[in-house]
C-alpha cells in the first residue's frame, strides 16, 4: 500500500545555516545531524537537508510498497531516471526520476 508523500528533501549549499533556519521554522531539533543528512520529524513528516551537489531543487518522496514497480510506472510514462534504486541502510530503498515537465519525483520503500 502506498502511503503518499512523507519525506521532503532540500539540497542546500550551507548545511549549518539551513539547519538553523529549519530549526526555527519547524520549532524542533533535528533527529539526525550528519554532514550528509540533517533530518527533522514533524509527526509522520520527514524534512531532510542534504548537500547540494548539482542543479535541482526540493524533491518530495512518495513512500511506496514496490519501489521497482513504481519507478517503472514513471519510466513508462516518459520519466527519466535520476537515481536508480539504492539501499541507503536499514532496508530502506530510494530512487528518483524526472518527469517530462522537469519535476523530480522521489520514491522510498521501507
């Protein structure tokens, strides 16, 4: 069963500055604070900051039951794969694609 958007990732140029801004905006401390990822939890919503390595902006991640099938649906509709399915630890898989309008669509399977 797909659970909709539960994770939003923002690529940022200054992790420290952005961490302070999101702490103030969200009113919570980060649950994860690493050089490669700073994460905030608001109920079941995850807001993450990652170092900006290339062009592109915020990506909303849909939590899905079948990441490979969901990625194939996007490709069949004309999307271009940005990130092939990758295990990021703890059994969590991520992938992302860019649709015909240039929008990034992220997928997560736990």
